[in-house]
C-alpha cells in the first residue's frame, strides 16, 4: 500500500504542477488514484467510501496558500485524513487500576499473539518500569505454553505456569491470585486462537473476560491479513468490549490496509505496532507518523529514535575524544562501528523509515549483499589477535592466510577490509584538531569519501 499510494500521489502532484487552484476536476482525478491504491491494499470498501467523501469535502473550495501547489495541498489533506482514520495521535495504554492491571490479549491463531504478549511485557518493563507477569490460557496447543515461557524469559518478565489439562478460567483465577500475592503491577493473559472464528473460541474468551475484568482488552491482528482482518475484527468487536488494537507484521508488504480498516470497523484505537520479529520490535502507534509512512514521507522521527536507542553514547564519545586527540583509530574502533550499526537493526531496518525518494536512491544498493558484507567484515576482525587489531600494519601474507581461514573467507576479502580501514584511518587523521572543514573543502563536497562498512 505504501509504495502504491505514494507513487500515485507523486504522479498527481506532478500533473497538477501548473494549476493555480484546487478544482472539482483535479480533486476527482486525485481521489480516483487514492481510491484505487486503498482498494489494492485491501482496505474495506465502506472505509474507502467514507475516507474519499471526507477528503473531497475538505478539499473543495480550499485555498492554496503560500508556496504550496494544488497537488501538495491535496496530499496534505489526504495525510491528515489518513491519520484521523487510524486514530488521533497516540492512544496510551491504560494501567489505572488496583494492581495487578490485567491485560487480555485476543485474536486469531497466527496473528502473533504470544510473541506480542512478550513484546508488550518488555515495553512495560523498560518504558513504564512495571513488574510484569505473563500467563497462557491456550490449552489447545501444548507448544503455546512453552513458547510463552521462552519469550517471557527473553523479555525479562515472569511467567506463570499452566498445563493443557487445566481450564482457561481456572488458570486465569490462579494467575490473578499469584499476581496479587507477589505484588505484580501488570498481568498479561495470552489466550487461545483458532484458524477461523468459531462459537467455542468466542464463548471461552467471553468467560475469561468476565473472570479477569481486564483494564485493557487488546485485539491482536496481522497487518498483512487484508479483507480477512475486517471479518475477524467484526467478530471480536461483537464478542468483547475491545479497548485497543495491536497490529503485527507491520514491517511486511501491506503496511496500511489493515490499519485503516480495523480502526474504522472496531472503533478501538490502535495502541501498538509490531515492526520487527525481535523482542523489542514493538512501537507505540502514532497515527500521524504512520500516515506519513504510508504516503512515502518516511518516518524520520522513528529513525532518530531507533538510532539513538542503538547507539552506545559512551562509546561514541570515547571515539570522538580519541579522534580529537589524534590517537590512532584502530580495528577495534572499526569493529565497534560495525556492531553499532547492527544494534540499530541493520541497514534494511533503517532504510524502511526513510522517505520514499531517499529510500529509492538507497534501494539501488543490494541490501542483502550489504548486510552480508557487514557480517563478513565482523568475522574477519574477530579472527584477528588483539595485537593485530591494534597494529594492522603487522598483518602480512602469513597472518592474512590465517585470518582468512579463521573467518571462512578469501585472502582478497581480508585485503579489501584492510584497504577500507586505511581509508577510514586517513579520514580520521584529517579530522584531528578540528580539521573537518578543511577536509570537506578538500574533498569537494564529499567526493572520494570512503564508503560505510557494507556499502562497498
């Protein structure tokens, strides 16, 4: 959806470049493109109709102010209405209850409920400083209980044991009792899913809701489900008083269709989005930022947050001080730079948040190959002795063969890494004592600058 809608809007903006004002004709042309992009993204037809009607009403008669073109003004309206369709800003999770605050996780099998439960636990521990307990009420899949145990440990929360021969309501009562006695702030309850909606599933989750009296009932839905997500959302809305939605697999190809439909169908705000398979891959959902992503404007704020979270500031300051003083930039420093990039989620994760125009240029780089190249470089440096990392000049033919064999690469790969390192070392020397501006001028606007690790 993201690329389709972005491409169509870009084309319309170009076509309307010479026009002085917004007219019914150019609004109709643009909305035809928007409608097609939304339908292609599996957005529910009633949602599309309502959205198009709202955009048309807002657009007609609007003055084009300042330096905006009619196309740009229409994109701004589409962006605003997209954000309103998915919610207004950020919907916070409600923990205002006598501890433990119970959160019930609902959704179909395969939506990612169990993993999302652990991701939410990690979020509550790290961002809200809460003591979290998880429990599985899925007695139909023996592996589900063990899976929750594993991912809960990864999240740093505590897991309450349950067995397939127990009744879900009995598990729920025991878990609440344990949470109260051990002063837990939050109890996350993972529930059973089915491959399709059935009466038994809905009856069971209604019973659980009655016993648990949760402060939050979160509907977990796969963002790539398309039209199926709409039917599932309707069924769960009729069965439960949903308080929020968590979209999973938002890093997939659809990016948008389910977000627009499910919010409109359930009336419940989207509270979180799963953006990667990692245990920390859960973001608080921001409708305005997601609308920008759908329109190909990127999510620079999320990119900044991701980079800031991944960067070891102490290590960065240490390197800056080292460069400033003129101390040698060695292969240990080079290895640190590679690992910092990996901590930020790798190149592809950062690329995903760039505006579409920038991403298109960067997309000319083979990301898979670049990621492998970064891993290869890390392997080569890790095959070196500490002395070799501190004094790369001692690495001659015999050492190169040993390092290549240890890293499982060719000698040419070792030579290539050392050459890149020399280029970076030269650049660092030129930066010594505030020589950065001189160096930039000498480089003629960055010409000849060494490539980032993995981009060569």
